[in-house]
């Protein structure tokens, strides 16, 4: 029987940048592994490392419009993890970026989806808060990138 190590617990608090910095510092190794995993996917499609910045740049302006506080948190994560912001955008917009990359190269998307999610709405919880959980079913390597 295979023993699976528990995911690390990362506790953060504060303003967006401070939360991001704390998260980036505490999860640095797993963030680096995640960046390598998704950059590796782009490599397999025939893209170069500088294409990460190009693809991320497509999504970043929309992210800034939609949720500037989350972009500020991602900037903190990048700083805390010692990676560039485009790498953090790659991790957060991986599905969209990989789909865009496939389209550019004319690669069919015949891989199965990789997420299962569940939510309990606030009106169904004792304290009135939303509870959301998600697991990652896509690749076994993702277990080493999760917290």
C-alpha cells in the first residue's frame, strides 16, 4: 500500500500583498514545482520559457480589472516564492493558458478534465459562510504541488 504524505498547512493573514508574501515563502518549493509542471507542459507543446510571459500577459490585464486585490496577492506570492509574476499567473490560469497554447499549435485537447469541486452554500452552513473544496484529478505530479 502506498502511503501519501499529508499536504502542508499554510496559514496566512493580512492584506493581499502580505498574504501573498507569507504564502509564497511557506509554499516556495511547491510553487516552484507547480511552475515547472505547467511550464513543462508548454515545453512539450513546443513553446519556450519566454512564452510564459506572453501567455500570462494576455490574462493579466483582465485579472487586474476583475480582481485587483487578487493580483496584488499574486504579486506577493511571486515575491515570497522568488519567481516572476507571469509564473504565478501561469499556475492560476493554467487551464486557460494551456488551452490557448494548444490552439496556437493546433494540438487537440483529448486529455480528460482534472478537477472535482464541491460547495456548501452559506444558507446551508451553521455559521453562514461558504465552504468550497476542490481536488485535482489531472496528473499524479500535482499532489506534490498542492497545499
